[in-house]
C-alpha cells in the first residue's frame, strides 16, 4: 500500500518528523519487497534494458546484509504474498503504467524497470546470508508492523503506510551504504557489541527514524491516522472520491507554492484536530448523495481496516519464544460502528457546511485549482470508482465467493513452501483468485508477450495446485502492440500420470511438458547437478520455438559456465579488467603461460559447480578461470556500437532472452512444487542480460562459432573449452540447431544484400526520371550511395555535390 503524497510531505518537513539514528545492536524487521526494489533502483547500478543483470544485483543484496551483520543487527525479512481482491484495480493500473514504460525503453533512456526474477534473486541472496525470511500469504505491511511492535524494534522500508502504523520506521532512502565506527561510551559498554578489530569501538549505519508520536504531537489523536490515510487515498481507495469534501476544507494560510496534494495534507491535518472518527466520517459522507453513502462507508471501512491488524504469523514462524507481549504506547486502532447512521441529521450536515464556508478569507481547494492533477468530474467520481470495481468482477468470478483473504488457507503441502519463500507469490493468486498477472519484461511489443512460450508450464502448475478437480484461471497480460491489458481464460490440462503431493519426488511430471523426457533425463544425468534443470529449460525452448538460432544457446551456456564456475573461483567477483589485472597480473602474462604453479579449484559454496574435469581428465584451475574472465569481461559493458548509434539496440534479441527468463521462472516454480527433484536454477549464477546480449551479437555474425569460442573466448584456458565441448555434446543430442558446425547465414545475408541493392536501384531510377521531367526530389537522395549501375548505365549529376561531374568520369 501507500498513502498518496505522504512520503513527499514528510521529506519536505524532515526536520520536524525525522530524527537522526544509529542503527546497531538491535532487531530489524524488513519489508522485503520494498528493500528489493530500492536496492535495485538506488545501489545495484544495473541496466534494465537488457533484461536484468542478476549477478550484479545479487552481490548488492549480499553486501547490504553483510553491513547489517557488522553492526550486529538481526534482520527479519517479510515478503508480500498474493493480491487481495480490493487491490485488483490498482494492479491493473500499475500494469498499464509499466507496459507504457517498457514499450519505449533503450539502454540510455533506462528508468529502473524491475526484471522478471528480481524478487527471486533477492530471496536467493537473503537465504545465502542465512537471514530469517518469510513470505506472507497476502499484503505484508500489517505483518511487518505487528512483528516490529512485538519485538519492539524498527521497521526498514520505503512505504508511506508505515507513517500511519504505530511503529518505529526507518525510511530506506535515509540509510547510508557505509558502515561507520564510533567509540563506545563507558556508560553503555555492556549494552553494545564491540567491533572485533577494535574493542573500544562499535559499528553502526547512519539513518533517520520516524515515530508516529512525531505526527500526532499537537495535531490529532493517534486513532485518527487510519482515517487520515484513507481520505488522502491509498491502494485500496482512490483519493479523488473525496474531491467534493476537499472543496469545503479550509486552506487558509497554506503556501500556494505547495502542490495540491501537499495542501490537502496540511488542510486535512488541521480539520481532523477538531473531529472524532465518527464525526469526521459523518461529515465526509454528507458530501455524497444519500443513495451512495452506504457504498462509500464500506469503502472507507475497508481502507481503514488495513491498519488495524494485531495478529502475527511471523512471530510463530520464526519461533520467537520468550519475547515480551505486544506493548502499544499509542492506541491507533478504530472500528467503524456497525450501527452508524449514514443518513445523518440534516441540521448537523448544514452546520458542517456553514462552519467550513463562514470565513470569507478562507481559501478553498476547488475544482479549478486543487485537482488539476486528477481526472474526471466531481459528479462522476463515485460512478467511475464503482465502474472500476465492476471491471474487477471478470477477474474475481473464479475466486472462492465466500472466502476473504483473512479466512483463506492453502493446503499444508503448499503453505509450507509459500511461507519458506520456495515458490513465487503468484502461487497464492492461482489458488485464491484463480488469476495470473503477467508482468511485462523488456521485450518487442510487435511480438506476442514473452511469457506466452511458458504457458504450458503455467497450465501444469495450475493443474497441480487444484488437482484432481478440473478448473480454469484468468490470465491478465498486455494487448498485442497496444499499451493496455486484457484477460483471457485458460483451462487446466489433463494429466497422463497421477499426481501425489505427499511424495517427495514427482519428477515424472516433467514429462507433461517435455517430449520424450525419460530419454532426455538419462542424457542430462552426465551433467553437473546445477546445470541439469538449466539445460532442460533450453531443451523446452527449442521444442517450443524452433526459430531460435544456435548463437542463443551458446550464449546461455557460456554465461552459465562463467557465472557458476569462474566467478566462484575468482573471489571477490570483479567486472573491471584493471582490477583483474592488478590482482592476477602474474597470471595474465602476454604469452598466457602462468608463472605460478596451477592450483586446483576449491569449492566455496554448496550451490557452486563441483570441481570438474575436462574430457582429458585434467582439473579446471583457478588460473583457467582468470584467463576466461579476462577474455570476456568487455562483454559486461554496453558496446561502443550501441553507444554511438542507439538504433543498433535490438529489442528482438532481448525478447528472445525474455522468453527464456519466463521459462526459467516457471520451471523453477514447478520444480519446487514437485519437491525439487532437480537442483534449482540459481538465476544470479546463470543470467546477466548485458553479457548475454553482447555475446549473442558477437556469435551471430561468426561463420564458424566453434572456432571463435575455442580461439577467442577460451584463449589460454583449453581446459574450459574441453569441458564446454563435453556439455555441448550432451546438448546437441537434444537441441537440433546445435549440430550445425558452421553458421548458415548465407541465405539471410544474400537476401539482405539483394534487398539493399534493389532499393538503391529503385531510388536512383526515380531520381533519373524526375530529372528528365525537370523535377528532382531532394528526399530521393537520402541514404543513397551514388554508384555506377551495370544494368541500365544510368548516370546523373547531383546538383548538391559540386564534385558530381568528376564522379561520372570514366
């Protein structure tokens, strides 16, 4: 959720509402989805245009939690679950906005657009650090707030709803990305954990903290805050519903330079000081027609209810025993009276109107000034909001009719996977709302959406979730070529084999989506464990899209080998050639012969590739990894060709990799539901969009890809090439296009050359004809290279070129 305009208001008055704070030696409840997006936007320095540099983002997240550990901070990370019914219109609007932003993206006009598997990589990183993690069933803000109050610790997020919840709130934008040191005062030495390197000091992160008492001090009572947030508008109710109400709120002595929403906030704070919750709601409803007041009361009640939860599932999930019970210093909960009369006494309503319009000097925020940023008429606001609610019926028709979000409970075998964040959040949507929201990636909008290729996997997932009953769900996605969304109905599929969720291994279910799976399973058994599911994803893509050329698969395998093997060996990971040269200068000699004796690779992680040997039985070494990295590091940067000419950026290439991302995303989810018969694909160790794009472009124009890989990519690291060749041999038996040793680009190249030659001839003939008629079209000379034609021997003189006569001389 988010209260409209409140973050900006607090930021503009930071000295009044925020206090400096040193974060150390405490528990910390983290809003995981907010932190994941903020780290990507502010600190990861990833380029979104190529589909996601997940390895770089993974290291950014790990570094952040390493800083918390240095400061002796114990984090509890909570993630959002599925969408609630009342938030579906907000989901639609945000999906439309993202589609519009994705449609016009390029590498140098790249706003932070979150890649498909951002949150899955965030989960990978958090689990790698060993921090406690839980996924909520639905919106996680309430769970975060309740857990923080139980633990009496701050909340880290960047969501304006936490200005309303009764918690100590640290806006993540105020946290410095640097660990500071300070001497320990003698009075508190027993309360602070000293720095191991210097026992007389302690580490801390510099930040700012907010307390709800700062907002309610001398302004309004704490139980008014949910109503305050509702009247401003949040994800559950549109603020423009209350435009007529704001037209009668006094705006006297409020700076005109402030935005309309900021003026509303100040005016609303003043007005609520004189009201109780009941009286305020009565006066707000008085601005609506009588027949619409019951509907408005239900909307206000639902929006306020999001701030009043007090039960915590996370407390039990984390087994936090011995912690003191909930201690509220401020009571900010309020329940609307069920017997509230929405058809109030007319005298009370008239008194309200008169009191607000008595003073001739008061300024009003009316239609012409205060709501320039809003759409629609005052008289139509409620009708529009009701229409939006009605539009969601198509998406909600499959949902359980009598079950609310609070009452919903998935089957136990799914619940444990959800809470442990082993499956994505869309699993709850498929179970509860029977809905899938397809978030667009960086893709070519002329083509079908990139997730369409993975629909058979999604159908199988939905079938398993509702097995054995046949069912269907709504698939919400973008409209072809247009920045809009639509939903279509997708049925569950009949299974050839029975599914038993109680079994720990249901590997036979992969046969529902992969042809001749038993044979292919035998083939991939020769590969390292962390490569098997990745290769199956490649096989699935080759079966569903036969037009994908072999440079694509080579790029994927090279990226997997680099990030899961070489990066694990060369620690800490670097993408700077100068840093690599400085650290391994003795290895990177001109001849490529290492001066130091070769050392065998040492495994640094349970999830890294095992120590492997090439086809000759020789062990791949650290020095081999250094040479491999040296050869490909330039491919992690945007190429000079794209920098010089932005139009060289191909959204079609990115679209192909986006399709593969969709396959990996859904295949990982299916693997988790089936009890993880394969080791999951670690996206952070297999996918870097910039590298894959550049590698594909390099391989695409090579007449002999194998020769280029052996003599350029694996220069001075033959062991890597032999190991790569052994993996490729397995893949060739399942992916037909990899069997071509020479890239057949003759047909495409010949067709392109013929098209350009004919186009030039046609333009030149047009120019010659115009000259004979005494007319020369200047635009006919655009992009035409003057040349002598053998077919018609047509010559002409370019009037814009003073040397044209010399060019026509034999």
